[in-house]
C-alpha cells in the first residue's frame, strides 16, 4: 500500500469523496453533516492523502483521509473513507496511523475528529477508540449535536 498526498484531481479519488458525501446525506440529518465538499477539501489548511494498491495504470484506490489545521497545536481528521472493496483489510487503520505520523511531523499535540452516532459509524468509532481516541466536548467551530460524537487524543 502506498499513501501519497493527493491534489484532488484523480477521478477515483473524486468518485470516492462523492460516494462519501452521498452516504453522509443518506445516514445523517442535514444539519449534522460535517463532511466537506471537494472544493472545501482543496483549502490551504487541509491536506488529503490517498492510499493505493499497486502503481501506474494498475493502481487501485483503497481509501483517503485528510487533516485540517485548527491551530499549530491541534489538527482535525476530515474525510476518512475506505473503498467498499478494501474494507476489512486494515486500510483504515493504516490511514489513521499515517495521519498520526503526519500530525506529529507537523508538531501538533492533539488530533481531534467528529463522527456520527448512527450504527453506520460504529466501525469508525471502534477504530478511533482502539487508536487511543476518547470522547470529548465539541472543538473548533463545532457545537453540541445529538447526532455527533467528538473524539480527541494527545499525540
């Protein structure tokens, strides 16, 4: 598996983000959807990485994940998504490890995230808990939301 920074131009990455957004709209109330559109993911304070199997024309997208700078000391995980074909293969865990490595390399002391409360998000919550994330109050510009779970960990 190769994890590389992605400028959000590859059709497979764009399709995965579109799928992610569609699933968020299908599983969460509109006021509780915090997933970012592609243009928002292209902001200067966000970096997205894509995980690929193989190289060149045989490359297969496995997933993607992004970090958003909240402050020099705190980053947020955004758009963590694994393709349906790659689920259960450790891609999410490896992407999360990569985000933690990147956050440390940037000098951050805390990594936080928002996810949903619905059963659809249970596997993601377990992944984050196994990686040392704990529930916390809303952070950044988030507000209390009965449909959101906020999590954080020191790094």
